[in-house]
DNA sequence: TTGTACGCGTTATCAC
DNA sequence: GTGATAACGCGTACAA
C-alpha cells in the first residue's frame, strides 16, 4: 500500500496524491476529495521511512538521561515527551547511567539515528574537565543540543536552568534569619547544578556573617537510608546542627527519618529543607519544606526553545527559571 | 557522505561496501580492510532512514504508558528501555493519559511510525468493555503487542503479569492470621490488575470465614492526601478498621499519614500494606510493608518474550510472575 | 491544475 | 569475490 496504489485507484498521478497528503493548495477541491476518499478506502498511511529518507528527518528527538526512574528525571521526561509530542515530534529515550564512556557511546548512537536534536536531561552531562565535554560541543555543529538543568557554553547549545544558587541562597538565608546557626549541608554530586546549590548555601552564610566550615558540608549517596545513617553517625560523633539543607528530597527524607529515630523534634530542634519538591517531600510526617525547581516550566521552555531553533528564530542560549520555596512542616517559617 | 563516496574512495562498488557493512563473508580480507579504512577516514555512518526504507524496520519499539512520572511506571519504562537497548532496539516513548480516545489516537500514531512492536506499560490499557479493546486486537494482526501487567487475549498479543490476586490473597491472609478482623481495602481503579487485587482480598476473607462488606472496600484517587482525607472522614463517620490494604503505595502512605495524624499506633492499632514496593514505601515513618510486584522481572521478561516473537520462537502468550511481600514496620508479622 | 522524472541511501538479486 | 542495477516510497523540480 503506497502512493502509487492510491494514485492508480484515484486516477491521478503520485504528485497529486503527495500534494493532497501535504496540504498543498494547488489541487482542485474535486481532485482532493477523490484522493482523500481513495486513501480512506484503502486505509493508506504514508511510509515514514521513505519520507524520512527524502527529507532527512523523522521528526524525532533523542532524550538522554542518567536514570529515568529517578523521581525528578521521570517527571522531566514526562513533560519533555508531552511537550515534544504537542509539536509533532517523537521522543527516543536513552538511559545512560553515570559513566562517561557510556554517555559518549549513547550520544553517538543517537546521532547515528539521525535525530533532529538531543536533549540532555538532568545535570549529569556536564563534566568537570572541559575536554570531557568536547564530544557534545563538536556534535553541536551538526544538531542542536539542549540541556535541561545543566549549562554548557557553545555554538548551537542551549541551556535551560533553574536558578539553583539563588534558590539555595534564599533557603539558607531564611533558615539563618529564623534563628538557625548551624546549618548542615548535604549534597550528592558535584554536577553543574550541585555546585551552584552549594555556592548558594555558602554565600548565604557569608552574607549573614557566618563562617563556612567543611565539616558542615557532607557528601552523601542520593538515598534516604544513606542520608539517615550518615546523620545518625554524625550526631553520635558529636556534631551539632540545628538545620539540614539538602540538594535532593531523598536526602531530606533521610533527615526526617534521622530526627524521628532519635526523637528530635521537627522543626523545633531541627529544621529540614529538601530540593525538587518531588512526591517524596509529601510522603513523610512531617511533610518537608522543599525547593520547587519547576521541572515542568524547565521542560516546556526547553522544547519551546528547540522549536525556535528549528524555525530559525533567534533564541537565547541560556534561560534561567526562578525556583519557589514550598513551605511545609519541617521549617518554622 | 554515503555509500557511493566510500565505494569511490575505496575503488570498489557500493555492493562491496554494503557487504562489508553487513558482515557478509563474501569479501576478501584485503578488500574488507581497505573499505573499513576508508569508512574510518571519511567518518562514514550508514543512513538509518535508507536502511529503514529498504528493510522496512528501524529497530524501534513504541512504549505507551498513561503517565511516565508515576513511580511505578517510571521504573517500568526505565527497565524496558534498558532491556530493549541491550537488544539494539530503540524505544519511542508515548505518554497517553487515561482517556480512551487519546490512547487510541496515540496507538495509531505509533503504528503509523511503523514501530516493530508496541509495549503497553501498566494496567490502564485494557478496558472493561470488549469492544473498546478491539483496536488493539486488530492491530496485533500487523505487529506484536506486549502488555506489561495487563492481560488481553488475542493472536500476537503477549502479556506478562504479576500474580496480583495471589499477592493480595497472601497479604490479606497474613493480616487475618495475625488477628485482624476488619481489613479496609483501598483501591484506585478497575483495571485488569485492580480487579485481580480486589479478588485476592475478597477470596482471602472468604477462605478465612470472614464476610466481605461493601463499606470496607473504598475507591480513592491515587494520591496520598486523598487517601489520608478519605480515611480521616471514614474514621470520623465511625467506621472501624484494624488494617488497611491498598492497591498502591501512595494510598498506603496516606494511611500512615492518617494514623500519624490521629495518634493511632502502627502496627498495634492499625496495620498497613502497600503495593508495588516503590520508593514511597520507604519514605514514611514507620516504613510500609509492601507487595513487590517485581517490575524489573516483568519488564525484562516482556522484552525477552518480544525478542522470541521476532526470532520466530514459540513463546507463551501469557507469563505470570510471582510477587513478594516485603515486610517492614506497618505490620506485626 | 496536473504529470513526469529524478534523487534520497540503502539492501538484495542477479550476472560475471 | 565483485559489480551493475532494481527495488523501497516519498517529495519536488520542472514541464506541460
């Protein structure tokens, strides 16, 4: 079943069928109706492979993410897919894990599939060493690269980020201004976003005349049990803290578990702030005050920017979206 | 950069280049090396669109799911993608929502993209009325349809399901045997899986000589706040229950919140069992005993079955995977 | 307004 | 072991 069958049954040429198919106005109403009728009768569907070959596009975008089962990334992928589809683009998903070699391998794989663009979802795709990002910058010569919550400078590379630094600055400041003096900072990675968050925390302490001490900044696997255990052990080692600020909700959940386990009252004795405002923040008792990093806005903006790139509009290479602090029961403000 | 360029530079015909590309043994070692060298020098990558047109496949599978941000489905999609990719297949994601018309529309869309198979992830794709599933059964004449945790009978349709009925039967039985007499059943939908779960609950009561009463079976939006509020209102209306069995972890989280809010002691006064053993079950205090529906096994089995279908092996049209009860702190066994 | 003919880059079927 | 050539199905100049 192809365009020739349709043309034959309708008694017109394939060019006319193609015109009808693509809404070309240079077809008489009568012919159009005849062709549409035949298409319907034959149950004709254009062959996307042939179309792709001719136009050199299948209207498909590659989405890379380290782990789509992570609540934050799962949401991002959901919004990206929905948004892309509303623009008639398909999304090929590719979960890469965290290994640089694997990321590069999958990146090349997607390129070989001739996707129209690659979206790197999450902050795990920008490496510390510049040379490790060269493969992205090089590829951008051939197709647009979109970063969701990551920043990389380069021609044809577009970043949409949440203002993590400001978000953390604000959160830490509110903690300080509500009387907290010893804020423990818990983070899980040194990504672009991770570093910004930490800077926000440090800046807030500085601005308020507090000193930043290394033992109040702790790295922890992004896992609630790991976070709980780390806090338990720090507490037993005698570390004093009256607030925990975390780079991810899962770490904050661990903090709530720690407090509940030790009979520490929240927020009277300990305040806790999470990040991402995911489902997790609403699971615990008390529910967690969390920074909303605006995933949906981040994703739709990314897709809108990409559509701008496709249509040749001049779009910003970097868009920053402000976050919100969602106040719940783990803080006293 | 195409096969002609390579053939020209290597001084061979395109047929030979194609043979080298596809590992055809009828090429002399010398020629092969020469061609490979040229390919490397020119940075040649075969055009997947052209290949797709010729072979009528792009090695792509469509994955449909109602909402990929749901923790359970997000995990499923992760495992499906990973497993498909390990077999050199791409995954096109399509989030459909819950509306039947939309599901049908996207189903046809994926078919028009000529994917090699469609995976329906989650139990939301089998409708109560048989005629509403006709579109799936019809499509199966042309491509394999795989259901993950849903069952539909039909030629070229393959289902991989968790034994929800047995899982619920076991969970309810354990509650009864540990002294519970009034088990409230909370569910969110009438899907294939949803009905099986409910049957398991009812069967367990019957087997243990307890009567099933309608007011102990409550439907609730799949949302923890909705669940908490429903239980609060039931409680205040005077309904007595000593256990809550739920069709989803989010409902169980709501039950924990309800108990914590009312000062009801878990598990002494109230036992709670969730479903899916998702992240959510580990967020609360106390952590929730939950039925592990074995998503990973479900997904890898689905993909393995699909590969069997592709290779013409005789595969079962239905595979059932046993679940596990993961005991935590909301039950006293 | 409509039709012809070619290009897109493969794979596969022949001949040699 | 290798090469010429025909599909594959569409879009689109260009011609009519």
